[in-house]
């Protein structure tokens, strides 16, 4: 791997792309209609800062996990286990991204967004990676808060969380990703459980077995189905989103149900891949509903939002 490609790999580009997309949705749901020039500037700088912070957290995760990454088949090709980069290079890179991120957010956006983004960065890079991951099979449930935060980070870039409904609305989006994370990760962990057992990481399929994990996946997926309807219940989103959430959610519940008696050992990976399609599509529905189809929102809801 060339040096440039190794540094790029440290930022977990595909995971971070979806993370930034959920922040984009947070940004645009916080803006009524088309952005003003000032809002567009906050959006661009806010998303840049959030991206840099997530990339920095991902690089620190590579650094702190290098010993377990070399024991796992899925991760042994990463830049540190293969010695493509030295730990000092990774640390320098991660610090540079973090400093740049904080500079952009503090100078160009606002303190609330900077503080929340910093907390998410520490939450994933340090609290989850260095501690929770090794401490409890609930590691990814609790650590999921950091990964779920980006819609709130995006929302705060625009509003500074000064409006009456800002926290309630942004936290609904966070709640969706928070409840989505266990099915997303545990499906992969079932397939990769031998890796985690070898690296002595107490993931749920290792500590409680595959059968128990499958039931937990179904439980969280049903919960996700319900939670995904809340933006419509709260009047944040309209009928277009509701239909999308119902269809996407029904398919996810079907996958989780089928996982109780899977047709083959690869089925867990199909559930994992669907989880990514699900989140991407659900947030795309939120955006499309908010942007393109505001006239589908009930008039009463529009009135209520204006008053709010
Ligand atoms: C604690 C929370 C989470 C855990 C433990 C987790 C775990 C994982 C793992 C182990 C992988 C496989 C990565 C690889 O093979 O390199 C993965 C892939 C992925 N995750 Fe997550 N994830 C979490 C949260 C999130 C969040 C919040 C998002 C986005 C909003 C996300 C999006 C993705 C995507 C898009 C992939 C596919 C990457 C690819 O195809 O290379 N994950 N996740
Ligand atoms: C500022 C901000 C928004 C921070 C969030 C950062 C972030 C990159 C979250 C991603 C979650 C993720 C990929 C977890 C996998 O961790 P793992 O270490 O268990 O997986 P691995 O074994 O593939 O490294």
C-alpha cells in the first residue's frame, strides 16, 4: 500500500462517509427550506469539522487496536499490522486531524458543535476503543452513542442548539442510529466471532453465544422499527418518510426474523449489509421528505412547526 493510501485507510473512509451523510441530514433538517448564505457556510464548515473529527477518531482506533487487529483475519491487513505505517506516524496524523477539526469548528462554526464533536471523538476513540470494547459485551451498545451523534453534530452546527425544539428533534435522529447499531454490528460479529474470540474481545456472540445474539438482534430491530416512526409521530417528517420507514423497517425485521433460522452461515453478513443499505436509505428518505416534498406534510404540522 502506498503511503497516501495507508493514511486514507486510517480514516475508515466508507464508515465515515455514512457518518457524514447522517450529519448532512442533521444539517438540512435544521434548516427550513433553502439555506441562506450564512447557513450554507456553517453547513460546509460544520461538515468539514465533523468529517475531520470522525477520521481522527478512526485513526486513533487503528493505533489503540493495533495488537488486536493483527490477530483478526478481517483487520490484519490494516496499515499498522502490516507495518505500512509506524505508530508515531498514525498518532501525528490523528492529532493533526483533530486539531484541524477543532480549529474549523471553533473559529468557523460554534462552541456547542465543537464541544459535542469533541465529546463524540473521545467517546469513540478513547472510551469505546480503549475501555468499553474490552470491558463488557454491551460495549457497542454504549459506544454506539458516539457513532449515533453525527445528526446532532450537524444540527448544532446550524442552530447552536438554541431553539426550543432543537434537542428533541436532533435526539430523535440520534436515537434511530443508536438503536440501529446493535443489529448492524452483531450481525457482523456473529460471522466474525472466531476473530473476536482469538483477540479476546468480549463481543456478545463470544460471551453469550450465537443464539442469544440472534434474539437480541431481532429485539433491537423491532425496537428500531418503532423508533424510526417517531420523526413522523413528532411532526418532523411527512407521509413520504413514513412510507419509506415502514417498508425499510419491515424488510429489516424480516431479515432479523430469518436470522433465527438462517439458510446458510453467510446469512448474518447479508443482514449486516442490509443494515447499511437501511440506514443510508432511511436518512435519504428523511432528507427527500424534508426537502423535496414539504407539501406532503400535514398543514397542521407545518403550522405547529412555525409556532415552535
Ligand atoms: C459502536 C458502533 C459501531 C460498531 C461497533 C461498528 C462496527 C463495524 C464493523 C466492525 C464494520 C466492518 C468494518 C471493516 O470490515 O472494516 C463496520 C462496517 C461499516 N459500518 Fe459500522 N459500526 C458502528 C457504527 C457505525 C455507524 C454509526 C455507521 C454510520 C452511520 C456505520 C457504518 C458502517 C459502514 C458504512 C460499514 C461498511 C464499511 C465498508 O464496506 O468498508 N457503522 N461497522
Ligand atoms: C466525531 C465522531 C462523529 C466520531 C465517531 C467516529 C467513528 C469513526 C465511529 C465509527 C464506529 C465504528 C466504525 C466502529 C467500529 O469500531 P471497532 O473498533 O469495533 O471496529 P474495527 O474492528 O473494524 O476497528
